């Protein structure tokens, strides 16, 4: 696994992603279907991230093209994920608010990071709450939220787990989150361009159930692109172009 020191990771956050907008286009079938914009800011005891993302997506179990404005079985996702990481980039609590369903999903780990309280509030009315047992390297990662993959990058680079296993938590609104372990893998380095300038890239990957994730980041582990196999979608940083892959 490719590693950077904690000091380098903190310097990156202070100079590269802190107090700046990170804008990603969400693409399906090579066409834009949404957008994700997030800020990654230094806080007193770690980091605060605010991520807003929206996308047209095919309804579950329905074959539709979200790039077709006339397609049926296509819905819109509009969510905000506000959360904190501690100084080691561990997820330290947050909320995912869906502006369509008016569901506010809360994620609150205990001090030992062995369990997480899951709670839901819809239209101001308290819903369900339950505990989820956590494994090391837990990260809440909503679909279409590029910031969550960036946070996982920082965690894996600066504080890797001994076995490269991380605990992925994917919110699903009323159904509660999906969760399970992923194996973070370093793949062959590659290249791309950012604002027309060449950039060397690290390439990471993992599988989560059926979907596979391919993640491309520069040499300081700043996220450039994420390719997800199912649903087939990419998150691409504004100005970034990945070199053709053999």
C-alpha cells in the first residue's frame, strides 16, 4: 500500500483542500447527470466536511438511462452530508439530509468507535434509532458523495488498518444503511491531466458487494476521479481528464 505520513496528510488538508470548494461532475454513460461540491476544513479537534450532491439516477431494479431527459423510472437524489473526522481521519459523527424525502439520517459513533447510533428524523418527526456494531476503519459513504471517498483516502493513507480492511457504511434512507467490510488495494499507478497539466496518479480499488470502485488520486492523495461499476457512474473533479487505461 502506498502511504504518506500523517504530517504530509495534514499539510495537504491545510493547504490543498481546506477552505476551498472541491467540485465533481457526476457522469453516467459519459454524460453529466449530477454534481458534488464539498469543503474540507480544519477544525479544533480534526476536520469538518460539508458535501452537497445531486444526481439523476435510475430507480432500483429498473433499466433506465439517467442521461435521457425523457426516460421513465429515473429519480433525482439531492442530499447534504455534514460530518466530522477526528485528527486521525476516523468518522466522528454526522448527518445525511435528503431534501426530497425530508429524511435526516444521523450517525453517532461511541468514544471507542465500537458502535454507531443510527437515527432518523423525517419532516421533524423522530423515527427509528438503533446501534450498529463497528469494525476498524469505519466510514459513512453515501452514493454520489465524492467527499466520503476523499476521507477514506486520507484515512487509508495516513492511518491504514493492519489488514487493509475498512468498514463501509452506505445510507439508504428508510431501509437504514448497508454495511460491510472492503479490502483497500493499491493498483498500478497511472496518469492524467488537471487543467491541461500532466499529473501522476495513484490508483486504488475495492469491491463492495457487486459494485467495484476504482479511485484515482494525485501524489498527495487528493481525489481526482472515482469509477463505480454498479450503478455505472463516475465522479470526476472539474478540469481533470484520466489518461486512457489499457
